[in-house]
C-alpha cells in the first residue's frame, strides 16, 4: 500500500491510497480517495489521482480499479478526467443520508 495525504495549515485535508492485489490479481491496483469538504474543486483530487496512477505504473500494474457513490458526480468527473471509465453499477448498494445510492465501478488500463 501507498498512502498520500494533503495538508493545509497543519491539517490533513485529503488522503488517498493505492494497494496491489495478490495471487491472480497481482497486476491490479485498487484506489481510494477522500477530500474534506471545503477543499474540493481545488485540483487536489486530480493531483492525487495522477500520483496514484504514476505509482501503479511504477509497480508494473496493468489495471486500476475504484468504486464511487453514484451520487458523487464531482468525483466521477475527476476519475473520468484522468482516464477511468465506468464498467459497472450495483444498484442501491449503499444507504447514505436517508436514501439508497448506487455503487459505480470504474477502471483504468495501464500500458
């Protein structure tokens, strides 16, 4: 695993990680990212995603995966901007803020 954090005025405002699969999935990396409210739409997420993608390439990974709340259009836009594509959807996977939300599965091929 590799973890990346962003700091502003001594406070962690974003964190992300990439982890490598094992066995038959050793060529696959799973990504996660979170950005604190008030620090979104500043390019932090895009830069973190670029760093995670670069790390995946350095590790020799062939595929990156992530999942995102279907209601998080802001994050979906960032992921698509750096080359991820939607490959699946699990309807009503999460119960968030009083309603069911789909999970969107996304991948990026590295070559």
